[in-house]
């Protein structure tokens, strides 16, 4: 937790810079001897009960390395191994292997006020799926279920952008702009058929603010993601732009830390490659955690609530459907042999997932699940 008296320009830059997955390098990193390594294996499984009777599970092992080169330049490299499986009665679908590899370079100007970044996504993951893999590949891409790895590969892509931050009194304010351009690839491995898909260019604009608040910190950010028209074998379409709002409040409750965090992902109406309309949808998530200091370590019980509202079209008729879940979890913090460890476990004790029954009628199926994970961090 950051408790400095003034807002951290680096914190805001980390929040807004290019909207990438990697965080900003640590302030002390000045040489190749300050390399940071992170390994985060996680297993997540959901059971969708009648009428779906479907089990969706994924083992993900992300690996991330941050390599500083001097005080201003750093490189981040990340990839993952993932194995996903779906079982629905007699139907079994599985997909596994490496994901694409993300490489990013960042250069900081001045006193952490301007950061330029450039990155490339190398196609080390399998971007084409065969018929037996369709179901598994589709299920892990669900924004509501939020699997650790949502896609195995999307072909070659490049990203570049800029982020700027500066203090205004007790507030730190930052803004970032990033552009991503992707190469065409074949998403389906079907014998005797060829299908080329080129994602549209993606533009992300983000603004964030943070400030000290009592013994903690408040951080807020909004991201707008605009997508060009995708090209699916000559058919162009756009499934809708996104707006993502995020907020987090940290502080002290007695001698214990607390965290209150939330995000809201809104997708605007769009169109599918088939020409059918894609209705708007919204995913809202609230996370509450309390860090209890005991036995020389920190235990962090948490509660997470998520709601997904979709507008879908049945022929020419638009209707709304909702899904929801509640997950309880606990995470610990420990130092072992020079490693920082964060073991965790969670259980989705309540969930309702919008689906269709055998006749095509919209219904809600009960949803339960569990997860286990371990984040391991090695740094100087």
C-alpha cells in the first residue's frame, strides 16, 4: 500500500500508460541486476448446472520478466501456458499450449512525467482452432467468467503510445493514448477451407487520477477503447466500442488494511460478421478485501460480486438477460527464501448464468466454481 503524503506520478503513469498488462518499473531499478521475475499459476473451474450441465476449467501459468536498462529505459516480456477443457455431457473440448508473447519497451522522460512505450505481440500461441477446440476456445473468452487466459493467440500485432502525468495539489493526474495494429490470421483450422480474419485497429484513451486519503489512497480511471471495422474474409463489421471505468480505495481499519475496488465494462451496440445486430452489454464488478496482520504475515479474505447484463436479439425482437455471481476468497502474503509469495483460493458460492434450454427458450442456470493460485515474485 502507498501512503506517501503526495500523489505518486509513477502510480498514475502505471495506471494510464498505454493500457498495457505490465506495470511500471520500480523506482530503484537501474541495472540488469535489478531484473524482476513473476510466475503466477492459477486453476479456475466453473460448473454450470441444469439445463446446461457444463464444466469449464482452465489451468493458466503466466510468466513475466521486467528488465531495466539504466534509469529510464526498461523492457517487459510476458507469456503464458494455458490448458482449457469443457465437458458438456458426452461432448469434450480442449485446447492447450503457449499464448502469444508480449514484449514492451518503456522510456521515461523527465521526473516520471512522460513515458513513451512500444510493444509487439509475437504469434507464439495457436491462433487457429479446429472443430474439436471451438467450444473450449469460445468459453474462456467470456468477459463475465473472466478466465486468466481468454485467448491462445491472435497473430502478430504492434502497439505504441504515450502517457503524461503531473501533480495538481494533492492530486496526481495522468492521461494515456495507445494504438494497436494487428496482422491478419486464420482463426479456424478446417480441412479444405480458408478463412482470413484481420482485426480492426484499436485506439485506447485513458485518464486517471489519484490522491492520498486519510491513511490510504484513492485512484480513479476511465478508458475509452475504439475499434476499427474487423474484416472476416471480406465481410466487415464492428461489435461495438468499450468504456471501462475503474476505482480503488485503500486504507487502514484499525491495524488492518482494507481495499474497496470496482470496475464497469460497457460495450456499445454493434454488428456481427453475419450481419446480425450485436446488442449492448455491461459487466459490473465490486471487490472488498481486508488485510489481517497475524502470525507474522497477512491474510486477506475477500468478497467479489459481479453482474452481467446483455441485450440480445431474437430475430427482430430485442430482449435483456442478466447473469450474476458471488465469490469468497482468501489470499496470504509470505516471504520464503527470497521470494514473495501470494497463495490464494476462492469459491463461487452463488451464481446464475443466462443460457438457453433444449428448446431454445432463455433460462438461467445455477453456477458454482472454485479457484486456486500462487503468485511468486522474485526481485532485488
